[in-house]
C-alpha cells in the first residue's frame, strides 16, 4: 500500500480506502440499501483492508440507516487507533422536520449519535454530506469549528459540494478564523469526469485532499454488464434514481478500452479503472466499494498495477469530457500569460 498526504494536514492516508456503504441491510429513505453485509462479513472486510495497509475507512450516518456505523463500530473497537474513520452528516435520521440538514441543532445531535454507533470518542474526518440551501454556511462552519475545538472531530471535509460552495466555505473559515475543510469527496471515475472542470482545479489551488467515491460507477466499469443485465448486482437491484447518471454510449466505449488494457496486463477491468484513478495527481484516496470478499480482494490489489503512458492515453481518449466553455477561453488566453511571451516582447 502507498500513502498520500491528506491535503495540507501532514496526515498520511492509504491511497485505497474502505467504503462501508454495503455494510448493513436497513434501507434509508434517501440513500436506499446498497448492500446487506452482516457483522461477520464486516469484520472480514475490515480485517482484509487493514491487512492490505488501508488506514482510512469511510462511512456515513445514512448508510443502512445507521447500521453501517454500528457494524463498523463493533468490528473496529480493538483496532481504533490503527485507522482514521470518516463519517458524514446531513441526511434524515428520523421523521421530524429538524432531523436533517446542516443546522447547529441537527449536527450536534447527529454527531453524538454517530460517535455512539461507532463506539468512539472522535471522528478523524467529518464530512458535510451535501449542500443545505436552507442553513447559512456560517452557521454550519460555526458548529463544525466547535466540534473540532471540543476534540470530537479532527478534520472537516465536504462531500458532493460544488467548487463554489467549498470555496465560499474556505473563505468564511479564513475570515472568522475557524477550522476549514481540508478534504473534498466526490464521485469520480472513467465515466464521471466532470469534477475535472471546477472541483479538482479548485481543490489543487486550495491545497485540499480529494477522496473519490463510486470508482467503478456502481460496478459498471467491471465490464460485467456488457452482455446484458446482471440480476445479482447493484445496478440490477437499485432504481435509476439511486444510480450514478452516466452517458451510456460513452460508457460502452470506455468499458471496451478497459477490457483491452486489462488484457494487455493480464488483469481485470476493475483494477484498471481503479489504477487510472490512482494515476490522477489530484486524487488522495480511492474509496473502494465491494459486496463480496472476492470483489474486495480484487479491488485492493489495484495499486500494484502501473499503467503505461499508452494505457493512460487510450483511456483518456475514450473517456475525456467535453471541455467547458471557460476552459476553451482560458486556453486561448494562456499563451500570453507566460514568462516566455514577455521575454519575447522585451
Ligand atoms: N459521499 C457520498 O455521497 C458517497 C457516495 C457513494 C459512495 N460513497 C463511499 O464510497 C464507497 C464506494 O462507492 P461505491 O460502493 O458506489 O463504489 P463503486 O466501485 O462504484 O461500486 C461498488 C459496487 O460495484 C460492484 N463491484 C465492486 N467491485 C467489483 C468487482 N471487482 N467485480 C464486480 N463487481 C464489483 C459491487 O456491487 P454489485 O456486486 O452489487 O454489483 C459493489 O458494491 C462507498 O462504500 C461509500 O463509503 C460516498
């Protein structure tokens, strides 16, 4: 396992981390049920991940309606000091009108409940799980700063936020001398590269870490759907509203190229898709999702694969997103903003 710095914190995290969205079988009103792993399987998954060198585990209060945190808390107790635990807040945890969001009211309660379920005194990373349009970001950052100062949270993260939302948060934190977001989290894969337009350049400029979710696009990039639907699969089980939205036509091309590259290295498409993410310089850690021990074993070895320049070029060619309008304008402007251009003038 290789380790990468989490933004500017000085903390090293494993380049592959363990996602626990498949832990527990309780459904959530917004997030549905993504798996059904029980305590023994959760224990085996965590053991395998730690044995492989993983030191970052990702969960959320919403996963399996709290059951993911409960199972993780049960199996991690003896090994708490060996790992960083990241959890998240925003999702509804009850039927009440104030049982969700990024208010002081909800965050204080949700954090206590996450800590209780995880059987720990602190979270290493606490992400806002989404944008709350009703709560001023000043209020959210105020309560997040409080819980950092209380020692209940080590670092703050922002999941699923747009670049401007994170930038606004960083500005407010600097203005009010408060704890800042140190890491962003987003879905990123060979069929979902939109983060490259705004989020990634913003994060690099601000020195944020980046954890990646949905690296296999709900399993699509394994290539297992090439011959039609697979009933025993997430994409076969969950409805389209919970699935990542992708350009299906483009995905067919990407899956073909993945297969070609995988054959070249005598490996699997899943490993190539994860190795491509690891080759992207902005990525700190790829959060692995798995439903079976075999899938986890396969994905955990993706870091051993080094893609060649030719592999990367072929994958890029098949998956490159259309440039945004601003990028077109900026590339026209870029040549005159170089030291060389000015040396020619003088
Ligand atoms: N912040 C957020 O909003 C957010 C959102 C999503 C995820 N996450 C985090 O990111 C983690 C990973 O996301 P994800 O689970 O969506 O990742 P993913 O890699 O896109 O999908 C994982 C699913 O793909 C299938 N799969 C994985 N490896 C496979 C393999 N080698 N061969 C065949 N099928 C395979 C499995 O489903 P089937 O076998 O059932 O098809 C597995 O459950 C989550 O556990 C969670 O911690 C965060």
